[in-house]
């Protein structure tokens, strides 16, 4: 087991969780005193399949609680070994004859239930799964290779799902109950978790986990997967080295954070980088990185630290680069001001369906800052601050592609002007796969002069120029 969480179910704060016994949240594995929404019926086959397993887990749990009460807390590895021993002992005492393979399965099941996240553990360990979606106790979906599929995994009942939610959020000092029925959290490996419970979730408690990649993707990986071309990655690398301000835009699940990780990998090691996120997801490999994470208000409505607060504070931390995980509201104004006041080379992501929509969203978010600025002043700020917009899209076959790269060229009358540098040309669909490639438009960007001043040169082939004698 590599994912141990010892917490008190429904803890109000992190201190209570730290003082709790590792099995306080498991003293009643199939019962709960909390009122919950009406339970959806359990499929008949699950009653017979799980009764013996539940009895076994209850027996092992009861003995572990008694041992913990008398001997005190021990290391997680001890409990994993002790669970394996107790499962074996109970199987022998019951007279059940099981194979070695079945015994190991029951051990893993008991360890997952008592120390981990129950039926979600195998899915979290599967590197091919990128997202896990729990729709109530009896329906668990996953995303694999960009496609959704239902799994055979199940929770016992609604209370079981609620205990898993508590086990995730209690160590963070967070809570999810009838007064606070929605919560965002993060697993120890960095995976992002959202949970929403009844009465807001009619079909039962719902969990969505955006898994954290153990090995960050590189520019080479994106080229191999067809997300980008070598020429495009050469251009983006030059933009980062040339300290151009970049926006990564796209819909949900299009790979914006992955692209931001790849772009940040081009930042030189001798620069101080400050990252600002709602939930820490970026995986920067440089040594000089400061990671900041926003904080929601507590149960009394106090103590909130917003993204905007962190952006303002980051300006006092002597950053060479500011990387904002995602702009969603008024922090866009502070981000633009930072870009316009000497903090070149900053990067962020935002939700938008096209580069033009990204500019409109940026205008809207600046207005959300509460400053009564004229629209033309906002657009002038955007036109002078942002240099490159990278648009991502998830295509019908589930693949994620860069579909457009634009340069912000300035203002024309009252409109921010854009110039396409690369566009994705789809040639059709073959065997369920989208066939196409990202190609240069042949337009040479205006920021080349700035790159040349920094001694950064790009081959004419990057922009689609044909060199005699070169194929």
C-alpha cells in the first residue's frame, strides 16, 4: 500500500485529525449516524458477493481497533502487515479453503478498505486511467485514452462513499457535510478531488478525481502523441526563452495544465519561478520554484486566501517568472498588470473555445475585479501584455491537440488583433481516429525582433518557408 490516510471521519480541523486514532473513522464500517439521502438499491448480485468480504473486514477491523487501543499508534507499514496476518488467521479459523491468489485479493481489499480509498485504490494505481468519476455508490466511471467507460468497481452503500470522502479531506482540515456539501481537495500524490453530496447531489455522493501524472510529459511526448509538431515546439521553446507572455486556452480536459508544465520546462534553471494555483497540479522540474496555493474560508467564513491575494503577494517575492495555474476571476487584472510592469515571461491558462473567446473571457475576468475601467483601457492592457495564445482542443476520438497558435499583434480601432501562426488541418477520420496535423500559416510573427535581440534565432522552416535543396 502506498496511500495511507489516518483520519477522523467528519473532523472539523486538521488538529483533530492529527490527534485521532487511525481507525476512529472505521469503528462502524457499514453504519453511520449521519442522515443521508435515500439509498439507491444495491444490485442483487452485490449482496451475496460482498457479505462474506464485509464480515471478514469487520472482524479484522475490530481486532485492529482493540490492539490500537492497548498499544497506541504505530507506523502505517505495521498496519498493512498486521492486516495481512489477520486476514490469513480469520480465513484459517473459518475453515474456508481459498487459493493463494484469492487470499492475496482479500488482503488487498482489506488494506484498501481500512487504510486506503476502498474500491478506488486499483483505479488510482492504474496509470492508464486519467480521471475517476463516482456517481453514487453503485456507479464508477473512468476516463482512459480520452474515452469514458464504466467499471465493475462498486461501493457498499452511500455511507461507504461518505467515509471515503471524509478520509480524503479530513487530513486537510476540510469538511463535507450538510452545511458544506461541496469541497475541493487534493490527494497526497497531487491528484485533484471534487466531492458533492446530498442534498445537492440527487443520485448520491459524487466524487471526481483528476489524476496526477507520476511522470510529467515532455515536449518530446507531445510530439510523439501528435499533440504538436517539432516546428511548433521549437517556436514555443523560443517564446519561453524570449520571455514572451503566453496564455494556454481550451475547454475542460483538453490538457491545458500539461501544456503549461511543458512550457515551464523551457524556463532556465537560474530563474526564480513562483507558481499560483487553486489546487497544486504543476510539476516544475527546476530547483528554484516557490509553490503557492489558495485557501477557502473555514466553517466560520474566515481565513480565505484568494488567487488574487496570492498574485499580489507574489509580486513582492522577487519573481523572475509568475505561473498562474488558471485565471478564473479578478486575478486576471493583477496578472495583466504584472505582465505590463516588468514581469515578462509569465504564463497562465484559462477556459475558452478559441483564441478570440480567450480575449473576451480575459476582458470579463478583469471586470470581475471590481475596477470601473473603460473597455478600451482593458483591451489596451491585454494587447500590450499578452504575446501568444495557444489553443487546445479534445477531438472526437479523445485525442488532445494544439489546434491554433496566435500572436497578439496590437489594437486595430477598438479591437485586439490576432494573427494565426499555426493551425490544425483535419483531413478526415480513419478507423475512428482523427487524421490531421498542425501546420504553419507562413506568417512571420512580429515578436521575432525581440527574440533576435536576445540572441534567439529560429529556422525559416518553422514558419513554413521552403529552403532550396532542403526537403
